[in-house]
C-alpha cells in the first residue's frame, strides 16, 4: 500500500493532535480510534480492520510506522492487546 505524501502528513497531523489528550494511554486500539475519528473515510482505508471471525486486531506496515512515530513523539510505546486483554482492562467491548 502506497500512501500519498499529503495523506500521510494529514494522518501524522491527526496523530500529533490526538497525542495531546491521550497522554499516558498505551493501548493502540484506543489511540487508533481517536485518530480515525478525526480523519475522512478516504484516509481510514490506510488502517487495518478486525478479523471478521475472531474480531482480533492486527497491524499493517503503516500502523507499525505510526506506532513508532507516536513513540518518538510521546515516549509512550503503544501496545496491541488481544480482545480478551482489552475486555479485562476496559470491561465488555463490542
């Protein structure tokens, strides 16, 4: 997947904005949701989707780059947790 430079910059800008209020949150899915809320649907296609059967998240290469970018920006290492780990942390999730 190739992302146009202006699209990449728009996603990075939204990531910078989200980092101002997610603070110490280290949950990738939580941060990803906040980033995606501020992006038009045309840019959301750059993010992975859940597995249709297991409902587990997975990371594509762009998301791995974005996690590294977020770490360099905030010093918070985002973690991709399993659905069961997230349910344990946050309660019942849909």
